[in-house]
C-alpha cells in the first residue's frame, strides 16, 4: 500500500516528529519529505517505502481506504 501526503503529515503529528527527523530516519533528503507532504511530487518507490517504514517503526499504523478515507493511528504500546 502506498501512503498519501496527508497520511505522512498526520503520522508525523501523532508521534511529534519533524520533517528533518523523518528524513534522517528514512535516509532521504528533507526536501523529499517536504515536497511529498506538499503534494508537489511523489518520491520514488524506494524512498516512499523508506518513509513509510520509518513512520511505522516509530509507532504509526497506516489505515487503508475503507469507505471513509485512508488514515493513520498510533500503535498500542505494550508496557
């Protein structure tokens, strides 16, 4: 599943991660994250996967389109 720019922005907000930190975690340029979130361009498949993986590793769950639109939520923390 691919992710939408809005899901990327929302996922970052849920975990309080800035664009630079996401870019570093995904090993992509900050400009890649910025232009994707603005909807200016879609990163190449490898970079998009890296962005998604970095957010998932940090606790974001991507929710598929289910008639209400795609979304994100936080993974339940096990303590």
